[in-house]
C-alpha cells in the first residue's frame, strides 16, 4: 500500500507539472499572438491611410480604438475574472481577438477591386494634356466611385480593433494571477519572465509579416498586374494589408485551443500567505464587489501611486507615438518603401529594445541595485538617450522636387515651401485637374503632379513602361519625355539613412536599458507599499495593475496617436482627393517640418522629465521611510 501511494503521488506530481507546462506554453503562445497582431496593426498604418483615403489623425483614432476596447472591460475582468474559470475566460478572449482581426480584413472582400485599383492604372487618354475639350467632358471621363466614397469602410477596421482590445483584456491579468496561484514566490517571477520573453518575439514577426505583405499589391488576383503603373515606393501603393490580418487571426484562434482543456485552478505549491499580512489585512484581500470602488479610491488617493501614474503617462505618450508613426517617418522622410521600413523595425529596432530591457535587468542583478540605485540608473540612461537624440535634428533629407508643390514652374532651381500654383502657361490649355496625383518624372529630373500638368500630349507603352512625350512644361523647347512615378532624387537620403538607423538603434538600446529598473520600481516597491495598505494578494493583485492600466490607456494610449497624427497632418504639402470629392490621404510632406515635429514629439526629453521626477519622488519616499523606521530602505529589487 505504501508503494502504491508513492506511485500515485509521483503520478500526481507529474500530472501537475504537465498542466503547469501546458499552461505556460499556452500563455506564451497567447502573448506571442496578441503581440504579433498588435505590431502588425502598427505596420499597416500607411497602407490603411492610402486604402481608405484617410488622414493620419483618423488612423490615430483607429489605432486608439484598441485601448478603448481594453478600457471597457479591464477593471471588471481583473477584479471579477479571478473568481471564475480563468483559463476559459482567456480562451474566450483569444477567440474574440481572432474575430476582431478577421473583421478588420473584411473591407477588402466588400470593396469593388476593379474600381479601387483605377488609381494605380495610368490611363493616357485620361491624364494626358488634351486640347479643345471642356472641363465637363474631362470630368465625365473620371469615374466616380460612388459606392466606395459614400460608405466609410474604415469603420469595420475600427470596430474590429475595439473587439481585439476587449478580447486581449483577460490574457495578462488572469494569466499572471493563475501563475501566482500554482507557483511558489521564487518560481513565479521566473515563469512570468519566460512568458514576457516569448512575447518579445511577437513584434518582430509582426513587423516582418507587415514587410512581406507590403510588397504584395492589395488587389492581387483581382486585377492584371501588368496594367499596374505604380511600384511599392509610390505614395499610392497599397500592399496586401488584409492578408496579414487573416494570418494573425488564424494564429490567435489557435492560441485559444489549449485553454479550454485546463482546470479551473491548481493546488498551491508552497506557502502563499505571507506572515507579514495580518488576519485583518487578509480579510481586506477578499472584499466584496461593493468594496471595489472604495478600494480603488484608496489606491488612487495615495500620493506616491498617483504621482507615479502621472509621470508614467507622460512617458507612455512618447513611447506610443514613436512606435505608431516611426515606420511612417522612415517612409516619408527617407523615401523608403513601407516594406523596407517594416523590415528594419522588425530586425533592428525591436531586438535593440528587447536586448536593452534584458541587459538592464541583468545589470540590476549584478550591481544589486536598491530603490535609489535603480532610480539613478533609469535617470542616467534617459539623460544619455536625450543627448544622443539631439543628433537626429542634423539628419536632414532634402524634399522631393515637385513642380507646383515644392518648386515654382518659373524657377526650378531651389526648393521653396511657399504656396505655388500647379497651373502655368505651358499647361493652361489642357484643362487639367489640380487635385489628381499621378506623378511623372521628367527628363530634367523634376517630378510633375500629372502628365497633364507636365503638358504631355502623347504616350506610348502601358503600365509601368508608359512614356509620355511632347511635354511642353519639361525642358526649354518643351519636347522632352516623362516616365511614370516620382523621380528618385534621393542620393542625400541614401547617404544619411545608415547613420539614422545606427543612431536609432543605439538610442533605443540605451533608453530601454533603463526601462527594466523603472518598471521594477513600480512592481516591487509601489506594490509593497499597497500591500501594507490592503494586502493585495492573489486575485486582488490585479486590482493595482488594473487601476494603473485604466489611467495609462485612457490618457496615453487613446489620445496620443490621434494628436500625434493631427500634428503630422499639418506638415502635408499635397493632399490626395477621393473620386467623389473630399480630402484623401497625404501624398507628399514637408520633410523639414515633419522632422522637427517628429523629434519634438517623440524625442525622449519626456522620458528624461519622467525619470527625473521619479528620482525626486523616490528620494522623498526613502526619506519618509527613514524617518518612520529609523533606517533607510536598502532592500534589493
């Protein structure tokens, strides 16, 4: 009997270990899936702008809708979800994320692909200079996409992203609390670290998937590719954004399967009730639903917690804005394709940030930094990052030379941002449209808004090989030719771009080096402070994280992409126009103004300010502890 009991105990131990491993693998995969779909959304910013002809601020609304969905249910999930079957709630969340991702891709299958691709097909009879034709006749030649213009298809993307946010909510708080339940205190940190490490891989694959899909034309399979006259470097190019969402949706759906087979809870391995928590405090841990608001009010009313929330919100504003619009900045300022910008984000920037955070944690352990040491470390890395970021101002790239936009037709020598007219004597009899954007590159190295505005009267070839001739605005004699697309003219950009990448990687690494100490300041000392207030333990640990996330997402994650996008829109020089009227997506930006806006918004001076406040904050906090207990808090983090 004794041997039988030992065999049963051993079998039970192995069964519990298998369930633990299964949960850790499933949670890691769920983290990977949500990180992949989230980063893929960031990589499709410019693709969505061009596909739906919307400005950057509206893209910010779509991007922030994820946090809106998060915000709707995070407090309830974090507080009440721990009392229910957590693995199944996580599974439901993964299914909702998957459905939301599929909804985002839905507009592609509703839009008329033949009509939507007309902007990518150069029709010489429509866009060439034609004399003796009235404006009415030309207007009739331009087909109005009524069905597409009157219905805002981007609403589907917004609603799908909201559903993604709702589904993502239970994954982190309930997953971490489940780990806390079955793991000992020393092992819980290891398990959480493993899950977080796996999740870092998600953004890398998300941006690489975005790079791959951006190379493929959006309507591939629906139109003849030989008729497409634009390339991936063109401002009108739209990649197969929908394909990546289908892939991400399938991966997210697969991540939900293991959670359906996990038990509601596992036996606790090791003592889980800290001795420093009195019975009275333990009773506070398991408060009723009616005590939720008073408990939250107590937490938010504490000055240390509240000040930390404020400075972290400012820091998150800079971070969210940088992550959202950095690929777009690389595209517009250095004239790189969306595919290349996403590839560089995936293989250079994201790994640099991950390596910085890992190295920061390793240095904290090696140097055995206490609370003040961690604060000084975070402050020092932010200061170095701020100084290095000043060099971004010197990394300029000359604006594209576009007649009537950055150049005057009468003086094609120097770039000027004064308001120019696209009409002049050489194209006055052509009855051209001032709103169309179908650029051609003249033999003189100047880009013209359209063949008509270049005064071209004839053409040969088709698709990308179309060549326009007898262009009255090109050259002295007006008999030069023009080819489709903008002129390259980016020698200075190609020389500067490697230096920009190198500085970007170094700066990202140094700033993220202080990210782990900054995070640990909150997760250890602040949580310890509130442990003394209400002994937040077990499921109620999520209460602190939930209240923090509510403030973070409502004041940083939602408005930041919107007002960052609005400021970027102010630097636009030439707006596209929808077929049936209305402002479309921006075609060309003032790169100088864009660079200054980008640097002033995203430079880590906000992070420097935040870390400085944190340093002062924890100096005061340490002094208070010294006065209260008579000794300085030297507990290692």
